C-alpha cells in the first residue's frame, strides 16, 4: 500500500464541563496497492479520511488498469457497525485484479458495472446486508474444474438484504447455450431456486 498524506489536520476541543473532543481530516494522494501473487492492483487513486470520536469515514476513487473503483466507507465506533458504497465499472478481467488471486479461474473479455451498498456489525461472521446491482456482460471464462470454457457469460445480480436475484443469465459453451433466472436465498448458506433453459 502506498500514497502520500496531504492536508492532515487534527483538532482538539477541551472544556471543564465536557469530555475531550477531536477531529482528524486528511487527503491521501497517489494511492497504490498490491496483493500477493497479483502484483499491483491499484495503479492510482485519491482518498479522503474523516475521523472523530463517533466514526471513521473514508471516501476514495481508484483506477486498476481501465477499471474504475469508487468507495465510500464508514465505521461507527459506538455500535460498532460498518457500511460501504462501492461503484465498479470497466473491463471484467481488470476489475477482478482487486480480489484475492483465483488461480483456477481465467477471465478474458467482458465488462462489469456494479453499484452495491453493504453494511453489518464489525467482527460478525454473518454476511452483510446488501443492496444494489452487479451486471456482467460478454465475459469469457475458463475454470480448471471444467473441460469446456465458457465462450460467453452474461448475468445481472440484484441484491436485497441476504437475498440475490439472478436475471438475464446467459451461458454459451461449445455448441450449447443456457439461459438462467432465479433467486438465491440466505447468502450465508445459499439456497438456490433457479430456472435453467438449455439448447444444443
């Protein structure tokens, strides 16, 4: 992780009849980040930090190749709860650089457009409450567990709490095609209810 802290400011407020109060604000420019086995995953970015006794809030915009990532994150200290808003657009193969290595999966081509909000309790093992949408179009995938690569993969995922709806799913592999729609309940222990229509 790299970057330069600029415009850092720390303000204290003291008084005989009130507890000490503070606020720290700063900008971080030239943000870069790397992951093991993936190398550099954030090429450039800008973030702002705002912290007081009640919460830490971070807002940032970053580039990973041609993919653009926007994040608004907040951690409330009293609860403690966290929340985040994530926007991600660009080539799918470059966007997935931001997640841990998946050596068994090879992604080529395709695009992603995502706007997702999430939140939960800090330290909880429960899946976060989620809302928003992820759209993947014209992706080409190959997994080591499958002998046949996916020539095309499309999907729209709509999140609502611990539930996800799948729409406009399409898979083309070899001479076969499949259309996918349905829901996934309870994302911690997924229960899928899918409609699959195949044609060869």
